[in-house]
């Protein structure tokens, strides 16, 4: 069922990698929207309303850590799961954790691993939203 798995905002400055991630996620039923850097991600995130965001680290204008930190600082997007898709050096993992990143996928990535991480984040977000909705009704 296309679109039934959730919407993913894929952010990478490399067009080939963006397309590769997009195709792999679409084959698994995700709806995918792309952005070419962190600044574009912040420009479109509210219109796109994704369930998960994947971010490359090294990008022009605003890198993945800067974008993740801004997303986590904004009350409207702070609960959005963010996965870094990058070389995942120790520095990147530590910086990502500081920025509030939820998951890491190392490049070069296995498509199945990428899909699994994104699916897990979508499911976790769904559970969190259901718990929040339930708590809101009990008042």
C-alpha cells in the first residue's frame, strides 16, 4: 500500500544519494519528499509534515547537525525522529547525539538497513503520538 508506511523527508546535497534513498523507501511504501540541504529542510518541514527526517551531515548552507539541532529546538518539530545518514565517524555520532539525533545509518548503507531504521522511527513516533493522544483525553 503506497503511502501507508509514512512520509519521509530525505535531506542530502548529493542528488544521486537522495534519489537512491528515495527509491529504496518508496519501494517499501513510504512517501518521500526531498531537500538538498539543511536550510531547505527547515524551509519545507512544516509544509511536508514528515513522520521521519533523514539528514546527511556535510551539506552547504546548513549541515545535518545544525538542521537537527534547530528541528529539536522548535516545539513544532522537536518530536520528529531524525536519522543521520553519513559516514558516521565517532565525531559525527557524538555530535549527532548532542543535536538530538535518534538514529544513525552509515554510508555506504545497505538499503534494507536504511528501511529498517526508518520504519522503526516511524513506528516509535506513532506509539508516542497514540500515548500522547490517550493522555490528553483522560483529563
